[in-house]
C-alpha cells in the first residue's frame, strides 16, 4: 500500500509543479526525498512572509499579502496602510515545513535524527492507524478499503515572527514595518540555508545507504 500511495502523491506533485503551485526553493529537496524507496513527500512550504487577516476561525482567516521570496518594505506597507478591515492584521514570517511519509518507523527516525542534528527542534514523527472507512474516504487505491498504518514526519524550521499590526486602527509606523520586513527577509534567507543544509545531509544519507 505504501508504494501505491506514493505513486498517487508523486503524480499530484508533478501536476502541481507544472501549475506553479510548488515553491521553487524547496523543489530540489522534495525531489531528493522522493528519490528514496522508503519516503515520499505529502506537502511543503519553503517559508513565507505575509500579512494575515485573523478571523478567529481557520476558514475566516486569509493572507492579505504573501510571498515566498524576500519582499520590499514599500510594497508590503501599501497593503498594510490601505487595509481598513474589521479583523486584526498580523505580520508573519513562517519557516519552511515538509510533511513526509516513511515506510517504517525506523525510516522515519533516520530523517528525524538528521533534522535534530541540524537543530530543527520543532520537527516530529508520529504514526496513524487509519480505520477502513477513513482510509477509503481519503485515499482510495484500486477501489480497495482496509486499515493502513502510516508513519508521518514533519521537518520544519524554527525561526518565526508573528505580531499584530492592526486592530481597529493601524498600530505601527512605516519605519517599524521596514524593520519587520528587514528582519523577515534575513530570517527567510537563513531559512533557505537550512533547506540547503538539510538537502546535503539527506544526500549523504542516500549516498551511504
């Protein structure tokens, strides 16, 4: 079942690449992980800077502005100063994250140990025993339904920024927006360096397997 599910996710990934839905800075790492027999990627983000409208509930929240690349303070400030909504506005920098399925718990622990070696302390591993019905609803494979134990790993960076900048009125100055953007851009580049370090460590694992 692992191999059939991997085939489905890799086909979806290739479609999303062609549509431009996959962040370019993280594609080499995704391709490397997917080249292993015992892993495949489920979802990913290379890190992003955003102004986020906070609605209290997931489906009432949305990004007013977002970028997976360094941003210009002047551009982001225009979105900020023109916002006049009723909901709070949050400035965010979020680090990269990758969700990976491993064939076995042992396989998952090997990648987790690499993440821990790089100081990616918020990475974790868990496994899920899906019931027949849940598995059938979410991942139908050849019209079969049966239980399937999944070992899921997520690897993520640790730097982040999250601060409120608007609540019924604009709370910060243009100068402070520039400071936030400068810091977020610095963290994003550091985040990309971590992605590269992770790539190199996993490449060493592949060469020595």
